[in-house]
């Protein structure tokens, strides 16, 4: 049984890191720290994309929690 815990822990750490990075990027886009060039829509599109990232990340976390 201890043999299986190593890969499970590594998988969880990788998943948690992805969630944290996604939320950091999403909130940076919402707050204006990260933005897009004006020819790609500028701050408005970046803010909308940030909300999409935050909401889909939160939805993914909820789905994982409900699955277990």
C-alpha cells in the first residue's frame, strides 16, 4: 500500500500547483497586473479571460471534491 501513496501524493501536488498557478494568473489578469496588447483587446479582454480562468478553475476544484 505504501508503494501506491508516492504516485498519488505526486499527482496531488502537481494538481494543487496547477490550481494555485491558474488562480494566480486569473486574478492577475482581473486586477490588471497581467494584460494583453491593445490589438488583442487590451485590459477588457484580459479581465474577461481572467474571470474565465478563475471560474473554470473553481469549477474544476468543486468537481474533484464532489467526485471523492
